[in-house]
C-alpha cells in the first residue's frame, strides 16, 4: 500500500502499536484499574509533552474520544446565549458548522484573502466594531492546503476580550499549534500518528474559570479541564499516543513541520501537470495536504476507489459536506507523511494519468 492519507488517519509506528497492545494485555493480566494506576506516570508525561507542544500547562490537557467530542464538551462547558454570533472563515470544517448550529449558535463569516486565509486587519476592525461572542478557527483546513494565522488571531481576540477556539485536528503534529488561544482541540490519529479513539483538548489556565463542569459542581471543586474527561476511556490508546508524541518530540517538532511543508510542495509539484486535474492550492502552500480538482468530468469517489483497487494507493475523496462554504465540487485529497518518497509521488501521478 502507498499510504497517502495521513489527514484521515496516519500510520502508527511499531513502537506505538506495541505500547497500546502492551497496555491492553496488562489490563487482562493485572486488572484494568490496576493497569491504569501503573500507567499513570506515562499518561502524566503525555500531558506534559502535549502541553509543551500546545503551549498550555500539563493540567490543561485532557483526553476525549475525538476532536468532535472535544468541541461538544467545550460547547457544553462554555454555553453561549442562543443566537450568539460565532466568527468563522468560509473554509470551516462542515461538521463544526453543524455543531455550532445544533447548539443554537449563528456562524458569521469573517473576511479572508482570495486564498481563504483570515484577513487579520479586517478581524481587528470586526472585533472593535461588531464583535462576535466567540471566534472559532480551523487551523489547517481538512480538504486543501490552507493554514490560518491562529497566533495572530489569538492576540487580536485576546486584546478585544473575545474568546478564540482552535480546531487543530489537522494541525497537531503538522504545524505549530502553540497559539495562545482559549481552547485548542485535536486528535491522536492524524499527523501525530497515534491510535484512533483519543481526542485532545487543551485549555490555558486563564480560561479555566469560564468552564462550567458538572462533576466539579457535584463535588464542590473548582472547575479544571480534567473534569471534562470521561471516567471510562480508551487508556491503551493514551499509552500508544504517549509513544507517538515522544517520537514526535524526539524527532523535533520544528523539523517535522518543515519536512511536512516540503512534502506538501513536492506532492503539488508532482501533480501540477497531470492532465484532467488541477491543483486547488499553490505549490508552495505551507501544508502537507494536497487537493486536486477534476477538470475532465471524473467522478472523484470512483477515482479514489480506482487508485486503491488498481494501484494500491490510499487517498481520500472529499465531498462537499466537508466545507460547504468553501468547496464547489468534490476534491481528491493526498496527504503523505514525512516518509513520503519521490517514487511514491511519481507512481501516484502515473496512476492518475493511466
Ligand atoms: C479539520 C477537522 N476538524 C475536525 C475533525 C473531526 O475529528 P474527529 O473525527 O476526531 O472528531 C476532522 C476530521 O477529519 C477535521 O479534519
């Protein structure tokens, strides 16, 4: 298999697979809750590692089952009055728009440049003249190579007293996520190449007083993000993630980010002149996600299936629901990780031509 689908779910290393499997075995051998106690130090180490990557204290890092579960937990813990405007950009992840609407909120579009990137000057004016109740940004877009300037946006939002939440599902392990936002959430399984079933939410200490958390209220404690975690959870997954994040930290986050930007440019370079397809973004865009648009009437889902069945190449067919305010037609997404080779990209280009 040529795996070019990290934006869906990355491949775990042998050591990450072994760490999760070893914990599952320990649960059977010693009892699940005894095993959890034995794993406590490793999981605290994971919170510390992720806290450093995300720019929050270890106690501000909590685990849920997915990025979506983290957003739902946040919406529940920080309720806004019905109809509150939430600033978003057009490329926002479609299911997030659905969650906002489901929670009675009103997404309002913030100005962007021609490529879909947040216009910071316009944001500053908007925050002064007509501030939304919340700004929500998806740092790296799911369906194409688009990265939002979240650190700059966080500084502007903070100065205006408007909270900023960042969806880092495609950003964590891919680009720098230490933005200073009021909440950042993501997942283990994509660019960090950890197990499925582990979501991550990071909240800086200054935002803890804004959390409304049932369990803290019941036991009469001050709210900390930790109370948002389910008592029952995929602990083996956290052990696998602890290994994946250690590998990421030891490789050097800045080195990984630079390599992924290079892989994205190499992918777009390899696909730029394939007949019947056009790039959705510039070759030099700073992300490892590449999207190509069919211009000869191809069915993207059928092309994705043909690449997999006939050529052993794994990609994603992106339907419009992913970003209904940005996409006008389905896209084929290619998302290799740091180990991608020129030969793999040449084989993809040849398969698309065939
Ligand atoms: C930008 C973005 N946000 C959120 C999600 C949802 O993540 P999860 O499936 O972990 O809930 C995804 C998943 O692909 C995504 O790409």
